[in-house]
């Protein structure tokens, strides 16, 4: 039986409908200018501009240097759909557990969405003094181990777009120094790993490496976290080697899961 046509709500709110339509266009069709949005909706340019600015404010859209609007972090969550994230998490958990057994420190898997990093899997170690489970937590990407790893995959213009000034109009102090950040990302890209000493949480040191799909694209960051009192710089090469080996095994399992 065919589904019945949708009936508009009795008290439709035109501005909400327009905003949702623009959000759908950005997610499914790509970039829009104010004029293009106004033409599609049949509204004045000033109205379209206000709608787009509200979408930017709520992270549904971002504006580039050419004044075109693109899907923002909220809409980009589609890149990490529930099924994809669930598959990534399920595939990663056994590897996180083995990593915890090997290094006796807590392990995490994290993805990036816009300028934020989300922990999608976490396994605690059994030591009395340990870093707790962070699954589901969201932090600014430039303050986290995996966030830095994934930002390092971007080009300079892409970093500029992620940290466009308009997105920080209400909190300019939250926007990182891009010159300094880009320099740091270049060093991370060359090294292939990150050491985060107290950047996201005082008294915690984390070490991480990227996890790539079968096309070589970094899709997540694999990291271990420990109290700073237990971190020994001399052990860093061994920690990085252990993380990289775990990442390669995880990548192999992800490739197999994707191929099914």
C-alpha cells in the first residue's frame, strides 16, 4: 500500500520550514549563496541571509571566505552515521581491550566533526589511579589527541574553514591561534603521532595515532591516556609502536567489515 501524502501541520511556522529546507539543501546538494537560497525559497535576500546566519549560529552551516554557505558540524554528522559509527565502534572495541592489556592504560577511539572531537569507544585500565571512561564526551578538536591527528589531515584552507571567525563571533576567545595551530598540525603530520600533555585535562597525558580506511583517509584517532605521573618520555617510542600496530590491525578488520 502506498504511504499517504504528508499533511502539513495546522500551525505551520514558515521561518522554521524555510530553515529546515535550507539545511536539507546544504546537506544533500552542497554549497549555497544567499541569492541562491532566496531564489529556492522565494523569499527576499535579507530573509535568506537571516536564516543562514541562524543556521551558522547553531552549527548547521558554515560560511567560507567567498561568502558561500556549506553544511556545518551538525549536518556533517551524516558522515558518521549511526550505522558507520556503530560499525567503527564495534570493530574497535576488541582492539582497545587488547591495547589496554598491553600497556595497562586506558584506551580511546575518537572521531572529528567540524571543530569538535567525540569519543565513540573507551576502555578503562584496571589500575587504581587511571583515566576514566570518556565514551560519548565531546571536546574542542584542537585540544584533544585524536582531534589534532584528524585536523592534521586537512589542508590550510580546510583548517581556515573549520575555524572561520564567524563561527566564533559569540566566543572569540575560544578560537585557536591558527598560525600556531597550523604549525603544530604540520609537525603532527610529519611525525604521524601526537603527545598531548595536559591539553584537554590537567594531569593527563595521551598518545595517539590515526586510524585509516582502505582509501588511506584518517577516519578516527586511536589513543591511550594515563596520569601524567606515570608518563615516561623514554617509553614514547615503544608506546607509539604499540599504538601503530594496534591501528594497523584495526584497519585490517575495518576493511574486512566494509567489504562484507
